[in-house]
C-alpha cells in the first residue's frame, strides 16, 4: 500500500496564516509473493512411466525458461518452483501425492495426473482446499462433475474418438470410397471406454454402424485372439484405443499374423506413433496412426524452438505428454500475470486464479503457439472451447502429421500395404 505523509505546520500571525506542506519520499510497491509453488503429479514409475517421465522433462524445461525470462512480471518477477511427485501409476499413489503437495509443500497449483481415474482422486483432495488442478487427463467426466478448481486444455477423450472418425472419413472420401464395415477395438479401462464411445457416437451420427466392438483387458499379453476376431469381421477400417504396452502388442500382432485392413486408426494419444512406441514396436509400427493433443510439427516460431530445445536435451521428439505440459504451463504463466495485476492482495488464491484463467483469450504467445488450434479460451467447466486433436502416422519409421489435412506434412499412406 502506498502511504503519503503530509506534514502541516500552521503559523498564525496577525498578518495571516501560512501553511507549509512536505511530502515524504515514497517507496515503490513490491509483491509479497516470492515464489509460485507448482506441483506435478505423474506416473514416474509403473506401467505408465513412459508418459509421466516425458511430462516431467517438459515441465522442467518450460519452468526453467519462464524463470530465466524474468518469472511473473506482475508479481515482481516471482519464480515458479516445481514440486514433483510420483503417482506410481496408481490412483492411491496420485491421491497421496496430492495430499503431500497440498498439506506439506503448500503448492498453489497442481498439474496432473495423466490417468483420468488418478486425477479424480487428486480432485477429491484439492477441491476442499481450493487448489487449482490443471489436468493433463482426458476422460470427459473430469469437467462434468461440477468441480470449481479445474482447468483442462487438451481435447476430451470423446473428442479424440470423433477426430479419429473424421480423419478416416476424409481419407476414404479422398479415395472415392465410403466406410462400410468399421470395427472398434479398445482396452477395458475407463479411458478406453469413453474414447471408444466417442468413436461410436461419431459413426452413429454419420449413419455408420460398426460391425463389431471388441474389448480386451488392460493387462493383455496375447493379442492373437483379438486379431483373429478382427479378421473374421472383415473390416475396412479398425479404430483402436490402446495404452502403451498394449499398443506395442497390437502393432506386432498385426504384422506377425498378417492382418490386412485398409486403415487402422488409433485414438487417444497413447501409443502407436510416438517415439517410444515406435522404438518398442520396431518395423511393426510402420503406417500406424494415432490422434494426439499436441502437434510437434506446428510451424510457429516458438513451437519450433521449443521442440528443438526438448530434442537437444532429451534426445527425442516431444509428443502427447510433453506437449500438453508445454501449453499448460504457459497458460498458467498467463493466468498468473493476470492474477498479479487484478488481485495484487491475494493473487495465488484458488478463487482469484480461476477468475484469471477464465478471463484469458489467447491467440498469440507461447501457449497459443504450442496449441494445435492456436486458440485457448475456457468454458465455464474449465475445458478449452477451441480444443483440437491431430493425427500422426508412422512413415519411414518416424511420425508425420497427416491430419488436419490442410496442415499435413504428408498424405496418409492408404491403403495399408
């Protein structure tokens, strides 16, 4: 608070009154915020560690950049401090991590936890404490349950399913064909169900009936029965919702068992066309396709610089897990700047941070330049109104952008050889 001290000396005399005023020197206002504590809960060990570790890498890189460029200007240059916790690829692990971050580390924001059911357990901890969660998990219900302190920028799981269908429809149309015999295949977890529902709903809305919907256990070790069932259905396109290990099994089984389908399209950003899946699948990854919440080939200047920095440090192309963290952290930076300006007395409260998030309409700057649609603006439930997914296909052993068609690096290889 700025205080002006005025000394008034009144001298009375028979000839009149003289008033003398003196303004004392003022000190410049400074922020009382010394650091912004950002929690990150990810599966750093266990079945989903491939995603969690990529997210951690991205968070460290971006926070280092934000701090090196002056931190949060509206908060006097306050820096972001990262607190990382391992969910151990379990829902209980995510909840315990959130409890530590909220009650011990006193974080102001938590990012995580990649797996939707794990993120839900975190919200049970964070909501009563009014700690904002920036979710990098996709299942639709996270933003449909009335939580007040949640922000989710990537497209929902059902949107990934719809994107996979729109892509496949476009490929068939470009070749003078129509989809007639689609098959949907997915693992039996919640993410698999919801993403597959997105595929089914889009097909239904287009008047197309799947000839089969095949569900398999998350811990499957032998894909041959699934491949044989697909073969019997004689599909012209297969929509697959995998995670990591099962995507590798599926790709290898397709190759080894000689399944011939004109088009196989994954949905959901986990498996098939990211660098780790390509490495694990080997030659079987060729021509596999999946949808993603981030486009590593987005041709903005900042995205190109960030991708190069990530590759230089970690030796691989950033895809789903890293990309979501890129635009999530830069959006957090924008919200902090607004909150520091508009609510200087309490910029880090959950209520004021949410007001700041809701006021954003980003079409330029690092957050927008790393987002597939180039536009970030939140709906009342915390989802991005301009969410968009893209599709990558493995060609020549590397992922390339094949959808949206107007931004594609290459045409999809169709039909599959």
